[in-house]
């Protein structure tokens, strides 16, 4: 038996998966939540944070990784009838994925600056999570400068720059915490930091660099120094020593597992460790998809829409998140669009708005509140509640690409029930997905096969049927509850090499280890007319609030932000 270890660093926890490379069976999974979770209101010291902050404690990643790996090894030992150490001896490689762009400020030894006493109370010394939106002004400055000077790179990103990306977050530190910026030896993606911790080798994965840091694979470079100097005069003198030019192909060999971390994780020394990959993109190898026109929706706290195409050049789509050569698999362009809030919006409703009577009913029946609300919402016909929503609870990414835009519920009345709102929120995320698909197709990009992965795709048949109905397309679902961790394990096996893993390359591994569930979700044509009408309302609302009068949401958000600070 040969195993590969996949480490999936999500928004709230890390999962460690052991994949049998011969049978494709997931032998064991361990998981552990981050002790401090997401800090959006205060630091551990109690210092209050402003609006749009989403920070994490990097030490939590390491502690959770250790617990998750140890847990997976213990479970594997039980499943195989051997000691955990014997299960560990069968591992041939390690792969990892991470939320992106999650940015860490590090000292010369690779330690996060927030671990230093002098920066323990400084927000900008902590890890800035992907959904940290504090760099809106910096993103606007980068975007305006790129458009003004007609920088070629901006076309690859739909002519937009997001506050979620690496350089806006670095500039935010430069502007608001210059002492942190000066002290930082490097600014590194979370996934690249994990690889550095495990191997002692600093790499920057081409996946995150391409989508989140303007990296041009053909030119093998970031945008020119003159561009960044036009945004912040003189910054290039220090910027490129902190965001270094050490980009490596996703899934390639980064280095070997250090003795210290082998001991802490209970693994053999010297295991091959692959270059990291973005968590959403890691799921793609787990699907078994290798053909052009394959599109994947990773439905989680947010949703990423990934389309893989074989083509010369690329198509200019205003508002897209980006297009990166070899972004998913070698030889293909990877187009990305995304929604900034999906599962998070459902969680918001349950956490902030669920009536006590519903919580009591769920507890009495021994089910969760999401299951109860889904059950009640499924009894409603499309449009029956009279409520339509905009899925902008965490701003917008593709299309309008504006983190200042906020959510909307329209049609509320004294007769509205919680399940009506919950269904409207779910429908809004599906309408947002339909908007992404429509943007691709309007620009001539053919979607031949649609896949879904992520927790919602496996845990909620109601949600997936609703998505199929609204999108009007069949949907195949990944045959794994842990697609990202499985994909990371596949990358780890490939990085280990053919002699160790038995795979001569990524396509060989994907074809043998990727799979979808039997069957698929087919659109219910009887619901098409109702959903078409509701989608029309969604589009008109989006046009009114997002295009004609975005100042209303921006002003409201600014007022709320002022009160919090």
C-alpha cells in the first residue's frame, strides 16, 4: 500500500487526508479547528478591529495541522489494523492547499511578525485572511493606475483589482503600519508559508501568484517596478525584496520534510512535499476531469467558478477574477469567477436571525438548524415566499467586483417566514452562479460539463437540485466529501515522482484517482419559467444597486464602519 497525505487549510480548520494511491480509497481523515478562528472584531489582546477586518493567528495553523495529522494517522492505524507509525511509513508524499489570498508578514527566519511581542497588538502583523477587505482603497489605487497606464496585466483580471489579493494587502500594511512593513523580510501566501515551515524552502506557488499577485507565466515576472512606483512612489525599492521572484509550478516538488516536523507530525523524515495550491483549485484533480470545457463550482463559505479551456491566447471578460495559463492543469487556460459569500450568508442567517422556536424544534428532533430550514424551504415553490435576495453579504467579486456592495432582501412582509428568507438566500447564490455562467457563455466560452464540489454539494441535495434548476444545466458532484484535501494528496503523490507513487504525471494521477458520484442532478423544466422570472428580478436589483446607485450601499456601509470605530 502507498499513501499520500493531503493537507487542506480552510477558513476555519485544517483537514488531513490519507489517500490510498492504489485503490483510490480515502483511508482516514483528521481535522482540527483553529483556536482563534477568524478575528473580525478583536485581537487576542482585546484590541478592537475596524470594519472589513478578517485576521488569523498563524500559530493556529501549525497546532491544528499537528492535531489533524496525528488524528488521521490514528484513524488510519485503526482502519488498517496497524500502529499509527506503520501507517505513516506507507506515506510517499505530502501535498497542501490553503485559502488565498491569505497573506503573512514574516521575519528573516520565516516567523510571523505577530509572534513578536512588539507586534502582538498590531492587526497588520497577523495573517490577513482571504476575506479580509481592509485594503479596498489600495485595490482601487492599483486598479486606477493600471487602467490609466493601460498595463497589459490588468486585462487578464477583467480590468479589476480585488482587495482580497496579495498586493493590495501588502500596500495596506505599507500605508497603515509602516513599522510592520519595514520589519517584514517577506510577505507570503499562507500555503507557501506552510511549505516553508515543513521543508525550510521558500517557494511561491504559480497558482496563487497567477490569480492573486499578477504573476505572468509567459513573462515569468510581476508587473514592472514603474507601475508600483506610480501607485506608491519609491515602493519598488523594497517591495520586490519582500515579494520575491521565486515562483514554482503548482504541485511540483518544493523540498523534503524536515526532521523537526517529521517528529511533530509522526511522519518519516525526508518525505517529498509539493508546492502549495489554492484550496478551491485543489479540488479539481479530485473530479477526474481532464478535458476542455470542464467547469467546477467549489461551493463553500464562498464559491469559485473554475473553467478549463484549451485555447491560444485568452478571452477578455470584464469583471472576471482572472485567467491563468496552466492554472488548473498544464496546457489549459484556467478562467475564474467567484462569489464572495455563499455558505457564510446561510451561516449569518442561522447565527443572527434564527427564531428561538426554530432552534428548539431542531434540537428536539436531533437535527441541525440548516437541515431544519432546508426541509421547510424545500416545501415552498419557486417564488412562493415573495422574497428575492442579492448575494452580496460579503461584497461582490466577479462582474462588479466591489467589496463595498452589500446584501439585499426584497419582498419582506409580516407574512414572511424564516424558511422563505433562507430559501431566498440560497436562490440568490444560485442566481449569482448563473450570472457567472452567463458571463462565460456571452463571451463565447463553451461549458461542456459542469461539476460541483465542497460541503454543500454533498450535504444538501435540496441545494444542488435548486442549483441545477436555476442554472438549467446537469451538475455532476465530486465523489468525495474532502475534494480539496484529496486533490492536495494527488499533488503530493505526483511531486513524489513515478518511482515512489506509480504516477508519471498529473494527468495520469487525475485519471486514476479522480471521480464523481454516480448519476447527476438534472434541471426540472417545470420550474424554469418561475426561476427565469425571479432571475430577472435579481438582475434588475443588481443593476439598480450595483450599477445605477452603488453610492447608497457604500454610504450605508461607511456609516456603519464609522460607528464601529
